[in-house]
């Protein structure tokens, strides 16, 4: 078997790099397209939710009938966390512990990166 020259090795290396970068570019296009699809779907769902506020009010009326435990949650400090995310975290913790949310005391919520 003959050894390949430096010119042939350079061409093979460049073709290898081209194949890898072509694959990366295709992957980037797929990820961007999927992101746009999901963003459009979320915007569509948000528009549908905004169009039907009367439907969202019905479960709130049912929840108001449930008895609540006395007490106060106190002050809560949020560190780089949206209030909606903090509310979801508190609800999950209360559910897993099997206690009403107003019997638990959350001092602060911080996102760990």
C-alpha cells in the first residue's frame, strides 16, 4: 500500500472538516426550526387562553369552596425566579409533603445554575 502525499492528506482533512461542519449546520437548522414551531404553538395556545377567560373562571369558583387552613405564608424573597415559577415550585412542594400551602413557610427561592 502506498503512502499518501501531503496534498492528498490535506484534501482528505478538508473534506472531513466540511462533512462535520455541514452536519453541524444541518443540526442548527433543525433546532432553530423546532424552536420556531414550539414558539408558534405556545403563542397560539396563549391566544386561545386569552380568548376564553370565562372558562378559566369556573375552576376558580370550585377552588374557592374548599376549606383553607388558617395561617400566613409570610414574606418570600425571589432571587432570579419569576413569580409564576415560584408559585409552581411551592405548589409542588406542598403537594409532595401532603400539607396545605398556607401551612408551609417559604423564606426564599433561588434558581441553581
